[in-house]
C-alpha cells in the first residue's frame, strides 16, 4: 500500500451560514498523489497523536500568519483606525493544529514537508522567528504573485534536486528571521529572503514558494478568477444553485467525462523528494 | 484500543487567497465523530478511492456545503464543482458499499444514497405541501417501531430541518423508517447492509448549542455508527 | 438536586436593527455554565441588583465583549461602556462579595476583581517582555503550591491567551496562583472568600473546539465553581 500522507488545511468561518469549516486547495492532494502518496487531511487538532501514529508523513500547507506569541514576539505596530487593512491575518485554531501535528511528527521522526506558511511553522517549532511583514518591517519589495529567481545552497538536498538556481512563484508577505535550531537555509532569493530550509539530520524541509501549482492550471485559474468582476446578469443564482445541487446528488454515470483532473500531475521534483524521504522510512536524507 | 477511522466526504469551494478549486468540511461533522470516539479524515484525490476504502472503517456523506469568497465567482464554482464532486462521491459510496462497511448519509448525503440505489428526488417540494423545511426549522417526526432510529430515540421526536429536496421514489433495498407530519421521508435504512440516512442534521443535535434544543441528543446515534464501524 | 443559578455580567453593544444601546454575552460563557450543571442568567437593570443577589448563587464576570453593526459606531460605545457598564459591574461584584457568594472572573473580569480589591494594571505590557499575549495564542503556565489552580491543573499546564493588559499591584486579600512561563500573572484566588479569577479563558478550554486543543480541559474549574455556588445559599 502507498504511504499515507497527512495534510493540514485552512481554518475558515462563513458568516452566512454561521459555520466554522476546514478548507484545502485541490492541488495539494493531487500533487501528493501524483508523487505516490495517499493524501488525507486532518480534521481535529485534539487527535494529533492518533494522526501521527497513523500517517507516514506530514504536509503542512500554506495559509494565514502565525500568531507572534508563538515565536515570542509581539504584533507589529498597526493603527486599526487608520482605515488600512491590517498587515497580518491569523487563525488561533489553525496555529494549534499545525504546531501540535508538527511537534508530534518531529517526535516520531517522520518526514515533514512545509509549504509557505508550513515552512514558517517548521521554523517556529524549532525555535525560530519571523519577520511579520516584508515591506513594512524589512523595507524590501519582495515579488508578489510573480515569479522570481532563487539561489540554492550547495550541499543541501534541494540543491541536488533543483540545481544552483531556479525560478519560483511568490505569494507570501512574511519571512524567516532567526532560523530555528537544527535548521539550515537551503535557498535564498536575490533580495536575501529565505526561500527554503532543511533540517540538518531529521527528514524535514520547507519551501516558501508554492510548488503544488506547478504542472496544473492553478495559475491560469487564479488569474482568470481575479478578472471576474460581475456575474453575468442572465443567470438566476438561486436557480443555478438548485440545479447544481441536483446534479451533485444525482447518481453519477460511469464513463461520462467530467471536468475533473483525469491525469494527476507527476514529475514535480519537490513532491518527489518528499515522497522519497517518506519511502526511506524517515532515515537521514543527506 | 484502536479508534475507528471515519472518512468524511467534502464539499466544493474556492479558497480565499488564490480562488483555487478547493474542498471543505464544516467542522460540526468532524467534531461529532471525534466526540463519539472516532478519527475523522478527509479524502482528497479521486484516483485513490481504493486506498481510502482500505484504510477507513466507515464513511460519512455530509450535507451540501459550499463557500465562495467572492460572490462573482459563484457561477464558475457551480459549473465546475458538481460533476466532479458527484463522481467522487459516487465512487466512494460504491466502493464502501461493496466492502459492506457502514455508511451514514446526512441530508444531501442521505439523498445521494437514495439516488445511488436508483431512487429519485422531488427537487422543490414546498409547493407540493406548502410547508417550509428549508433553512433551519424544527419539526416533529414519527418513526417506525423496531427501526434503528426508533431504537435510539423512540417513535416520536423533534428534529431540525434544512432541506429543499425530498426523497420521491425510495431506492432499491432501502426503506423509509421515519416521516414528518405531512409525510416527508426523514430517515432511511438499507434492509441488509449497514447503510443509514437522515434527512435532518444529527451533527447539530449535540454539543454546546444543540439544534433543536428540545430535541434528543445525537451522541447515541454517532456512537451506534462508530460501534458498527468497529466490528 | 437544584441547579445553581449563575448571574453573568454582560458587555455593552449596539443592536443591528435600531443601533440602540444593548447588552451582549458571548455564548461560550453560558455554554460552559450549562455544561457544568448551572443555570446562566443575565441581569438587565442596575436598580434590581439586590433582587439578583437574592436570586443568584454565584457571579461570573466575563472578558471584554462588544459588538457594533457598523465600525463607525464603535466610538459611541466607548463612553457608554466605561461608565454605565463599569458601575453596574462594580455594584454586582460588591454585592456578591459582601454576601460571601462565589465569584468567577475571566480575563477582563479578573482584572476588574483585582482593581475592585485595590490593585492595578499595566495597560500595554507587550513591550515589557516582548511576548504577545493578545489575540489568541497559547502558552505554558505554572501553578503555585497549595492553590485551587494547582488542584485543578497540576503544577505545569498550558492555557490560551487573549489579553493586552496584565495585573500589576495585586488587590488586597488576593494571591497570584498561576503565572505564565514569562512571569505574567494568569490567575488569582482570594485568601478567604470563594473568589477566583483567571487571565485566560477557561470557557474556551472545553467543548468541541477546545483552546488549547491539547488541553487541559477546564471542567475541574467549572465543577468547583458549581459546587461552591450550590453551597452558597445554604446557611
């Protein structure tokens, strides 16, 4: 049987339905599956030990900011009456889920792969700190929503994987400040921002960029959706929802093509690297 | 003592940051499973249905859930979501059914079970009966003595109601074991397999803010389901 | 066995329809009391505090709560909160205290008790130690020997954290019985009266989504409070 990979999801609240819910982007699970792992998502932070016992590896996905109290810092100064949006968004419940799971998998010696916020969680769990907002605190303009070049550190697993440099996407406003103990920098952007880290001995690594989008239409979809301003007027949203729900409940007809991803993305080097660590049973990777 | 692993089907949505196609699960469902002593997990990839069936002890098909961070994206979501979601859920249901592992369907999940067994639905029954069952009302229900639901809660109890569709023709091998006052099916069970469905939301009938507050506590229902999953 | 009636102090807010002055209570406080076997009630009229004292077996002073249907109206509340709400809460507290009935203070309620007993606060202590205690984190804490907190949670424990102010001078008759890992007071207990208060939120450390999820559950604290309230109207 394939190794079992546990993924963490986002923590959301819908004021319309008064419901708290979990959420995960489809591309994360698909990327894990394409690399040969069975992908499931954790659903209760109290069960961190059970999840760590059952799974073979942990994928900490991207999301909102980590509460600064978790890395012994204070919220950066911000005037809530300024009319400007706050430069940070955090989720109390997500912090607990991610940190508890990360700690449990570290204790079990099992592989951990962090993406975006996930990489920052790894850094915090090992005692590191973060810059809370790159433009305000670091006074740097880091690329947002566009690709940029990163340079990889010789001697790291990611260097062996991607070469001395690579082009990656960028969707983050926070960055690693002090590195946690036992961690080393595996990639840096040209402006000095940490883009990847690895543990010196444990099978744990993280990347600041979003590799789950590679080989998918995620970026296309993102740009297309960003351009949609108004719904077309001729569609009745209530009727549309009703018909859609009816479709959903109907028994699906086998053999009829869906607009689902029929082919899983494969050959994603970073995900392949993670699955290699998992398949090795979590022994040292370098 | 090993806790049973319960797979919970998801709903389609978009995430806030990338507006990317995503899956969601209302926390009330996983909380109900944890409280009853199970380990809830979310399956993520269609092609891995066989792996999920092998690792899990039971399947929960929840009610309809959706989330669109920007209303102008609702159409793009509706067009894409329902076929993919329908296929995934069908595959999951059929795979579990084949193994004989327990399945619990709630609201749209119950309707899905009915359709998978070749039953049909009325898509807007309020005009038939002139009674609103949608968007959260409480009403009473009469259950058949000897049914699994009557064994838990007796033959007369209050439930919540959030549905606009109803079961019309009951699927093969299924029977209706509870009705609302005006004869709307509220609970189904399979005659032989450990497959159960409720038109109401038992995951909301427990915890700190049970709905309805005067209703029966649903913890015995989830405990019964988990017990079935353990065997 | 009759369930104890717990009077729950409210927070000032405006309603959505009329934007009139209103009172609110976060459901989690009431849910915690119900789950522990009590009957939570909210007092409404300041002149009726003597009747509430007779009716109630115990008092809960919750954390800061507020709600405005539109952000621009939050200024309207400031004046209202700090005079009417403050007076109401003082009167309630002093009445229950004088009657020797149990009082549980949470977060701002804990700070209120401290000030009512002559103590004071540091209003923005984040710059002292440089660790954020506000807006939802969890941290370790240590409980003093021979205290209720120690009995409930053991010597070392973990609690949630939602406060920007901290206790400074401790009110007379009160003793700090729990401190965070960085030394910030996290709970006080009265030396003789059945009054305890926590800087953290025990009503969130229970239920379906406990914070912290790794525990401990606050059940033992609320059990004690229920028991004390059951005994308060006897004799």
